[in-house]
C-alpha cells in the first residue's frame, strides 16, 4: 500500500514539473515576465535577471507584455511567443535567445492588430519575427544566427502596413534579413540598418526581398549598408518584385550595396521608383553574367513608368545597369532628373557594360560619367553602352551630353560620404577620399560636445560617448557634410 501511494505521489509531482503553455486571460492587464512566472511557474522560471520560457506563451488581444528592464530571456526548443495584444521591449540591453543554441526556439508571431515596439534587443538562435500586424517598429536591435521557424522567408517577415525598421544590425542569419510576400502590400521604412551576410542557406534570394507596396505610401530603403558574403554566391542585395499586378512605390536612397550576387533588381512594373545617391559596388560574387551581377536591373513584361536613376556610383559589377523585357528607365534628362551617375569597370567577358538596354524602348541617359576619372570621347562612351547601335532591334540610349572627367570621385559631392558601422559602439570607419580635416560632434540639442582633427591617411575615429543620437560634421576648407550617428 505504501509503495502504491508513493508511486502515485511521484507521478503527480512529475506531471507538475512538465512545462505548460500559458495564455493571458484577456482582461486588459499589462504583464511583466515576473507576473507570468508567478501566474504559471511551469511556463517561465526566474533566476536573477535570467528568465527561461519552457512553454508556448500567448498574449491575448486586450493584454500586453512589457519588458522594461535589462534581462535575458532564454526560450526552449521549438517554443513560440504569440502576440495578439501589445508587446514592448524598452530597456538598455535585452537578450532573447535559445536555451540551447543547437535547439532553436520557434520565434515570435505578431498577429494582425497587435502593437509591437522593440528597442535595444539582441535576438538570436530563434525562428524569426512573423509580422502580421500593421503596427510594428524595431530599433537599435541586433538579429543574428536565426533560422527557419515561425517564418522561413526572412528574419523579419512583413505582411502589411508601414513597419519601421531602423538602426539595426541584421547579420549571419539562415534566411534573408527583411522580406514580404509578393501579394502583400507593405510600405516599410527601412533606415540606417547594417545588413550583412544573410541567407546562409544560400538560396536564390536577396538580403532585402520585398513585394508590392501600399498605393499611396512609399516603401523607403534609406541609408542602409548591405554587404554580401563571398561564400553565399546566391544572395543578392535588394529585390522589389511585382508579380501580381499590385502597386509599387519605392525610394532607394543613400545605401551602400557591396559584394552581393547583384545590387538592386526591380521585377515587374512600377507606379514610381527612384534609385538615387547609392554606392553600388562589387556585386559580382557569383561570377556568371547570364544569371546576375547587375548593379541595377529592371525587368518588366509591359511598358510602364520609367524608374528614375540618379547620382549613383556604380562600380565593378558584372554589369552596370541592365534593362530587360519591356522595362524603361530615366538616367538623366533635360527636365527633373540631373543624371550624375558614375560608372566604372562594370565588366564581364573582357567587355565593359555601363548600360545594357536589352529592350526596344528608347532611354534618356544624359549628364552621366560613363568612364570614371577619364576625359572620354563620344566613341569611348559608345563602347560601354549596348543599345540600337549594337543591335537595331533595341532602343536607342541618348547619352549626350556626358560628364566624364568632371564627375570623378575626387570632385564628387561630399553628400555621398558615409561612415560605418552606424549604430556605433566605440569606433567609426570611413574612406576619407574628400580629405576631411576636422570632425565636430553635436548632441540633439545642437551643442558641440567633441571636436577632433583627422590626420592625412586616417580612416577611423574612436567614439567614446553615451548611448543616444548625435550629429557628426566632417569638414575641410571647401566641403562640409553632416551625418546622423547612433551610439549603442
């Protein structure tokens, strides 16, 4: 009899220790992780500032989960956090990672109509962020070593609305960094992120992989650094795809896109698309010009709105700009587009192709530098442009007047100057091609808080500032440029 009682007691105790899923009761309460641990000790355990999630957690639509203190949240294998209500992370340093790095958790699912605001978090070894809501922002976070889980398309997989993705580092993840489905209408604001070495699965996908947009709101991809990994030769830079006849309104501006399979590709027709002030270099890692390698590519099945291309620096890709199908583009005209694109060494098979117009459409391409740092003749410019002169079935490219020898990099506007990384921890790096001599750092109130000099040949600068936003002014006797800087 005693043995029987002991056996029953042990069985009950063992059941009590099994992790349980937990759903908040939907009563309008804002919960902390401590609150959930108290309500369901088998779902979350606590040890100091370490919290371990052992079961699936669901925040109901009228409830909220708030993390406002520095902590580490460890999540067990294949467990998921689902948010129907509100989810806010707002502390100085929050880490969300797997309990065992070799056993990733399933990730986060943010349901439609949830409200999501994540700041200053490191999110690793999970299954990504499935963003089904219209109201989503993530700022100053690090997302790395994530795999397929709640999303298999991108680390941050978007579905609708105007999500805000700013000042993050997204690197070394199995899937692309940011994505949306071809039939999703997403006009994200993607600003000042460092995106590097994603798509470790090495599938035929770019690091930013987006579909259609909202009809009256522009998708903005601005001031990001998008760097490929030579070992991941299938990963491109940015792709915008319109396969479903939806709206595409996009601005791609002030980005550095380097070392990918290709730089920027726009597939399908657009309502408006402007590509300007980008540095697009060395996007040639696959090495096959029949499969990729364009600095900028536009491929459309029907003649539609021309993409506007201006003030870009396009160097050492397999192709500079390629147009396919019925695509059309404006690279400079006598009206609103100044041109001012710089081309250099976009070569494959021993031939330089600054612009390959593989369409029947005429292309305006005035006021560009077609061969950088060289006083060129019309015949030399003609040699780097493929169009009706080379194949009478193709449209003519109007490239006169051209500015080669005037727009060389040494004389190019200092507005194209940038430093990296940004956000900053303790040092910035830069190519001081403008020979800046002085650096002034201002806080958001406009007060000068640091003044530094740059010696000849210096390409880096130590930064020792409290976390926050600053403005950095680089100058010499003839040029000045001011950039925003985020310090972690």
